[in-house]
C-alpha cells in the first residue's frame, strides 16, 4: 500500500521540516535491522493533542502548531528527504513464551532531532502496515493513542524515565478493534527505541554474532559510554542495563504504576518506560492487582513486576552470551539488579515516608504501612499524599489519614511506630510535609480520568485531553481549581477493563 498523496498546498520544495536534517544513526547498523518504507498517512488529519513540554525539548513551539506541513508529517502524509522512515525488526518472549520474530508492526522511525538533551528519535505510531505487522492493520486508534500520549507525559512529570509523546493527530478513518473506532497517530520521542528483543532477534537459533556486536557497540555509544573501555564491554553493558532497569522498577513501585505487558520486546535497553498499552495506576492498593484484562495468569501483577524484569534481564543475558562467552560472567552482571533495586526502593520509600535517610527497620516500617493499605484497600496515591500531613505529636490530628483504614487499631499501632521514628531524627512536621509533597503526587493518570477524556474526544471535543495533560504536568502541586482530579475514583471506574488492544 502506498502513502497518501501529499496535498498540493504543501507539495512544493520547502526548507527541511522542523529545521532538521533528520539523521538516523540506527539505519547505519545495516539492512538486516530494519525495512525502509514510507508511512501510510491519515486522510484529512486534524490535531488532537500537543505536548508543549515535549515540543520545547525538540525546539518546537509550545502552542498547537498551524503549520500544515507539520500536521501532514506527524500524520504520516509527508515523508520528505532527508527523512529515512523505517520499521525495525526484533523478536522476544511474550508472557514468558518465545514468540519468534516481531518488530515495529505499526511504528515508523522518521529520524532524529538534535536537542539540548542530545539526539532524540522521532517515531510515528499508527502510520500503517509494515512487514512486521503480522495479523495487525498497522493502525492505532484514538482511544489507545490518547492513553499513550497522556501516560508518556504524566510519567515524565512524575520523574519516571519514559519515552515521550509530542502529539496526537486523528482522522475519521475507521479501524476495527472490539468495535469500529477511528484512527490516530502518536508521535513518540526517545533517545532510542531499542528493546531487549532487538538483541534476542540476532541471538535466537543461529546467532548472528556480528550483528550482536554492532548492536552492543551502538547502544554503548548512544546510552552507556562508560562501558566502552571495559575489558568485556558486553558484560559491562549487561550490568549497566540491569541497574537502570532495577531503578525503573523501583520507580514504578513507588508511584503505584502497573505496566501490563512486560514482554521482553517491551523492555527498553535504556531503562525507559515504553509501550503504554494496558497500563494502570493503582487506586485501592492491591499488590496482586492485574491491570491487563488479557493477562489471565496475572503474570504482570503489580507486585510481580520487579521479578518479571529480572526474568527479562536473564533473557537479555542469554542473547548476549555469544559475546560474553562465560555464563558465570553474565550471571554475575545480573546480580547488580538485586542490590540496585533494593537500595533504590528503600530510598524511594524513605522519601515517601518523609525520612531524612534510610535506617535499619525502615523497610519494615514501609512494608507495615503497605500491609495495612492492602488489608483495608486504602487508596495508594491518596494515602501517601495525606501522610504528608501526619502530626508526629498529636494522634488526634491525623483523623483524615486514619479514616482511610477500616482497622483503626492496626493503623494506630503503625502510626505510633512511625511517629517514634520521626521523633528519633528530630523531624519537623511542616518541613517534612513540604518534602513529602514533592515525591508523593496528588495527581496521577487514573483510568477513569483517561476514560472521561477519551469519551469526550470521540465526540470531537479534545479539550479534556489538553486539560488533563495540563493537570498531570504538575502532579505534585495542589492545583485547587483541579482538586476533583485527585479525588477517589467513582464506582463505575471499577468496571473499566483495559487489554492488549488498549
């Protein structure tokens, strides 16, 4: 299928789009890594959403642009030289089972832009069929595009490493999922979209050692230059990736985020949150919460995410063995994950509790609170936000927090231990509250908030998407005019289901 024709008004030669010469360093790896092809654009596209913060990162205007060439390019209707649109090939394990060849089934890399933060790859998601689409149609729908756009920017504002999202463009083009929906394209931004699965692809069955080495060298160059001088660069890279992944998992746990599809092809080699499909932020705290309706075995439940990431790192280590040689060297590199995750999570939880540092017994204190929250289904984000107002001297002043718990006596016992810990370090309540409110968000992207924005967008009203984006861009601020966005989810939110089609 060919790309849509470029409208006559923008077909004439013009200066390079967005002022870029569009290098694509990934293309230099060789033809076995990708397929070059043009995007398949959206008919009569329109803007749905625009991230001012991501735009500024790329040197673009913060306001929704009026440039028709930009709308065309980010809808897949304009792929001019020197852009090099390509879809990459990778493989991977899905739900713990080897799935064979996968790849960018509905994503195309346009190239890179130079930014103050370094080169950023620009990728269109939903721009049509590729050789790796398998049984799919290569399209993204408005619903899933809004969810990915909002989550990407919300996670960035929370300080969690993530791919970014610049924009959504939409069209009346019908797309069939569980029902007929309309098409959209998300423009995604990241230093690299390389996944664990890229390495697995060249290591399975008959390892392509030369391709693996080129890929390792490339990833070291773009993301891990400190590994370049190591005696065994592949081992050094594996350990560095393990540490970044460990920190990412601690970040997810600390903000109550569930990914939903932690397959190896959805794991970023740079330790970024990538591929927002059936994700969710916890409402009532349940360690066994499964956010993906398609995850029938609960493999990717909230509490299992750290162990799943470690399993995925073993799959990456297996892929790198042709370069590493000794299995013991790979296993030793992976051990860094355990210590890094534990230390990072301890630090994150200490900050959430307002502690000035980590001491013996603090892990038990944090786990004690989580156990109480799980037993009484206390709301994750609201509990930690209210905890910032904890009075370490006067228990009666803590009723707003205490009211979140059914077993008041059990909470009181924990609160006494917490108060004693605070007094032991001379914690000043007002100062601690300020610190805690900088790490415990008031606003997170709950499913019902996204669902409300999606319902409005389906009627052609995109204002709620932009309003919600604005709220989520300052998740730690009080924003009294938007307080309703931080309230308990309505009863109907319990019936929202998200799956791999999301």
